[in-house]
C-alpha cells in the first residue's frame, strides 16, 4: 500500500503445500497491482512453483530445485499401529463415502474417486502454469510429470526467466517499475510472528515428550495426509 514501493520481490523457498493454500497465494500474486518478481531459493517446487507462476518474472539459482508440477494425495493404512496402541475406530455415518479418508485402506471404488479428484486438481495446476507462464497447455503437460528440475533446466524449459540471486531479482523488479535508482526494503516476520512460530515448535516437542513418540507420529501423520498437496 506504500506509494513509495514500486515493485515487490517475493522470496520463495518451499517444497510445496496444500492445494487451496497454494491457489490462494497464487491468486494474490496474480492480482497484485504492482510488478512482482519471484526469487527462488533452494526449493520452489510443486506448490512453491504454483505461487511463482503468476509473477511477472521468475529468477532462480542454477541449483534451485523447482517444477514438480503435479498432485499427491496420500491415505494411510495404520491398522498395525492402532492395534499396537490398543486403539480401534468405530464410526457412524450418513453417506456411504463419508468415512473414506479415515486411516484405512481404500476400496477400489474409493480409490477411483480419489483419482478423479486428483486428476481435476492436476488439471488446475497445468492450467495455472500455462496461463501464468504464457505457455501452451500441451507444452506444460509434457513438463508436468511431477519431476524436479534444476534452475538451469527450468530456464531452458521456459519455467523461469533468468538465473541469479536475490539482488538479480531486485534489479529485475526495478526494471519492470522503470527505476534507474532505487533502494530495497526487506520485510521479515515480526517479533510476535516469530514467537508464535517458536511456541508451536515448543508445543510439538512437549506433545512428543508427554504422549510418547508413537502417538506424536500418529498425530502428525493424520494431520499431514488428510488433504491433497501441490
């Protein structure tokens, strides 16, 4: 909102994330009224690439790992672990598929339903990359195998615009804004945000200590694999 800010460099260093979160951030980048340049760190893969695709320019290091255009949706069959813990699952549902994402093996019918949803989300990813990078959909489909690319490979494939670091991305942003002379301002998490993050880490460690490693692992698995990921 500061009128003295003419362009933004967004530093992306992420192996990916959930589908809806990736789409929401990507939409913010797409609709942002000022030029946005993405500077890729060690990783900008899957959801990390999704949110980068709508930037005006993308700058990656030669060794950045990016791409991984695809969708993964993992279900867990943890009956062995539950038996060890003495835990059983009993459910009452309305709708025959309401319990399909409980941690048990998928039936063939339910596997087909998950595949259909995953294919649809994959198509949304492909369309976003085609639109953001101004590439033909067929060209994106050839790249969208879920594999990672180095920054050097991504440049040749049209997934990024330039090789370089954060300073190079700042120069690209200044160029888009028509600036010959400029200064940069770095926005980092506030002290409050940092403390919140540390608090979450401390809570996780306390849970592992009190509940035991198996319960802690189970809790994290159940929370991590309940939604599709880019």
